[in-house]
């Protein structure tokens, strides 16, 4: 049994802070929250604000923000790619992130990282990995996964990923931003193919995320009943209303667009890519507002690892969400319980309460007053262990 003495406790993003609380932990699980430590060994966090561990719902652990990460991985051995992924997990812990959802890695390597973390071989956030993405033949990011065409091939591809240990399925419903000559407005998989993928994932008790930018691909993803739409930049109010009715979450990944527009020239982006990035940025902010107007759940995801975007950037994503219209409380919710829900983990994480994983983030200032307080994480507790402390830096 261990006790954490807390100066200010935000047990959930929807709750008011409570002063002078004690969180009791045993075997990585919260057992009780009260005002006394008893005789248990203690960690003194009384100078800090403690909240649920943050969750980044969209990362690529085996990429590190290089200008052309897929080309780099083609040249380096698999062992180096795995080590890169290990290093990136540490960056998330330092940023207060205690769980991530990896939505695409070369040869499905993130599944191995997830297994290593669960076995205690590496120290990092809890990893929920999709392994290989599923793309149509010649489709967006096909180098990160497998190619399939038609409902039966797509179904077979989903089953193969699940058999290899994937926690979630990722499908590419449209073209993207990162790629010469690509137009994110263009849809790729047909609705019937996406529906087959979602059906196969759900029958196995798993969730499915759809990379979708333009209105046609968003329509197909909604009709297929996926669990989350990644990016969703050209989302309309009418589509948002259907998303809410179907319980589909939006993961806007504003950090990726900010990276492209602010660093694209240095990263070697063409004029066409830069123009597309600026257009998507403008529409993505409006997509967030459409989600807010219609009550669509928003989960925070950075797309960490794409060109110019390092891991551990969750605080910047939350600041961008606030700029787009979320309150600090809404933004914190997007990186805690809302993100846990899209991972299918809302019963295990996302709030600080008995029975849930002892994953906490601590800051000197209160992020409910100013979300940028999360840019200075003082401590991270993962599975009941203090894994980062400001004195380590």
C-alpha cells in the first residue's frame, strides 16, 4: 500500500478540485481516497495539482517527427525502429501521458511495444496499438500496413491484425496531408469496405478508427459505424449530428496541422502541400466547433511522430483545442475520460477513483484555470509508481 498526499485533487475534468486529499494505491490500483495517510509509505505531492493521467489518442510511436519518417524507416533496421519507439514512450511519460493509442506502425511494431510495456520490459505509458493500418491498394500510408480491396479482403485483413494482437483497427478512408500530390478531400475505401472492417472489429470486441478528412470519406465512416473519426477536418454540422447519434468520437489532431503550417517549409513541403495544410487547418478548427455545437465527443490526439511533430506534445494539442473553442475543463476531459472512452478503457482509467488504474499527472498550476499549465508537468505516476519527477530534469 502506498499513499499520495495531494495538495489539490482534480478527480475528473467534470469535478471541482478538492484540497488536501490522500490517494491510496495497492498493486497499481486506487483503493481509497480520503484525508489521512495512515501508516502507509507516502509520496508528497502537496504542492501540486493532481489529475488523471493524460491520454494521447493518436500517436505513431515508431516515427519521431522526421521530415520523411517512412523513408527513414525504409533505410534503418527494424531493431533501430523499435528502439526509437522505446525512446518515444519516455517522452510521453515526461509530458504526463500515461496511455497512448498508436494508430499505425511499420510492420505492426507498436504491438510489440505494447506487449513489452505490459510485461514490464520497458517503462512507458499503457499502449493500445493498431499494428498495421489497412489501406486500399496504393492508398494513403499503405507503407504503414497492409493493402486490401473489397469487403472480404478487408475482413480478412482485420482478422489478421487481431490475430497478431492488435487492440484497435485503423482504416484509411481518405487520402491525407503528408504525401506528394495527395488531396485529403479524396475518399478511398468504399462504404461497403469500411462497413465490413467495422463489423469484423466489433464482432471481436475491438474498436475501429477511420482516417477521414473529406465529406465523402466522413460520410462512409459514419455509415460504417466506426468508433472514431481521425482528423475529420471537413466535418459538417449535419455529419456531426449523425456522429453524435451513432456515438462516434472526433479526434481532431490539430497539432499535426500546426506542425505542417509552421514548419512545413523547413521540412521540405511543396507549395501545394503547404497550401493544403493551411486550408485543412482552417477547416479543422471549424470541425471542432461543429462537434461542440452538436455535442460530439472530442478526444485529444496529437498524431505525434508525423513530420515536425515530436512525441509528448499533448499540452500543445490541448492549447490548440482551447483556441478552437473548448474550455480548459473540456480540453482536460478530451485527454482523460473522453480519450479513455474511445480506447474502450473508461472503466479502468480517465478519472481518479477507487478501482481504476493509479495513473496521475501533477502540475504546479491548475489547468482548469489555464490549460497551458500542462506544459510544465511536475510529476507522472504510472501504475502507482512515481515514474517522472521534476527533479529528474
